């Protein structure tokens, strides 16, 4: 199965594997990494920035919803 790096296109490698339980099922997780450490560092940074941006948008949406509910309740 092909799993190229999103940045450089090199074939990704299995970096870490662990098992977890979800209900009564056991799930195996595999973290894949780029063979180029410099490239992987950049990919990790971009991923962290995307997660931070997403979390900020979710927080702003929740705050806007709360403000709207307070406004409606105050009328």
C-alpha cells in the first residue's frame, strides 16, 4: 500500500505502533513518519498549526453561541 509524505512524496515508514481499547474492541494504531527527519519536523509543525487553528475556531464558535444565547435570554 502506498503512503507518500504529504510534503516531499517519499514513502512514509511506520514510526510507532500501539494498541488501545474502545469499548470491547482492541484497536491497533500506527504512526507513520517521513524518512527525512527535517521534512517530518516541518510536517509536524504544519499539523500542530492546523490543530491550533481548528481549536481556536471551535472555541470562537462556542463563545459566539453562548453570547447569542445570553442575548436571546436577555430580551
